[in-house]
């Protein structure tokens, strides 16, 4: 940067920006935005402790629809990330139903009951994500299967399988479990099936 020790000049800032643009790939940016939308959507459910006053069903619905719209592009550009993306999207959709949002057209009417049953003892869903050992255990963020912003992105481990807990989209080798309502309806894609 500037040799005088002061603030960088406009030309230096422009050169640094150009150098950064040369390194950035669109598919990486797309993945970052999807992870951010899932995380923000989960925050807007108001289910995580301390976020109750941020609840906004319309923002959650928009996040879900945005991720669903980008899914075909992600399948082409980042097929190895799709299991985690679908799992995070499923968690966001279940959280949306828990806060009183309507399931998307074509989903079975039994979906809200299934979502409440998955909340755990006492019916509370706060602080519980896919495979979470319990609230506040630090095993994963308050946003279920999605990574927190700056947490390594969708390619990083996100709880679930490595914690031994069942979660949507964990793949083949778990054929002994019955499919849930979202999977039976064909709206939930599970790797290996």
C-alpha cells in the first residue's frame, strides 16, 4: 500500500479491488450467499435464544424461496455441497413451519405435525438443530446444519453425522429408518436414494 504510512490512495484501493476480483469465482460467491441466506433465514425464525424479537415470517419465506431457486445452479457448479445445502434448507423449512408459516404447495398437510414431533421433549425447538446434542453445548451453531457466517462455508463439517444424531440428508447406509413426510412427498432429496 502507501509508502508514506497514511491511508491508501484511490489508485491503490482500486488495484487491490481488481486483484481481489481476479481471484473470486462466481460459484464460490454463490455458495457464500446461499449459506448467508440460510443463516439469516434461521435467525429470522426467532427460534434461537436471543433472536425472538427478530422473527419475520416473510423474510424466512424469501430466504427459502431464494435458496430453492438457486438449487439447480448449485447442482451444476457445486454437486459435492448439495447434501449439506439440502439439509440446511430442510431445517429452515421445518423452522418456518414451526413459527406458523405455511408449507409450500404440494407438501403434505401432515408436515407441521411432523415438525412439532421432531422438536424433542417438551415440544421446544429452541436451540436444536439437526444432530444437536442440546442447547448451548457448542457442538454447532444455533442455526442447525448450516455454518455460521465465517465458519468455513458449506464445505466445512456442520454437525449432524459426525455427532451421531439423525438429520435429514445424511445419505445411504441408513436404510433402516422410515422416510419422513417431506421425503415421502418427493420434496426432500436424500443422497443415495
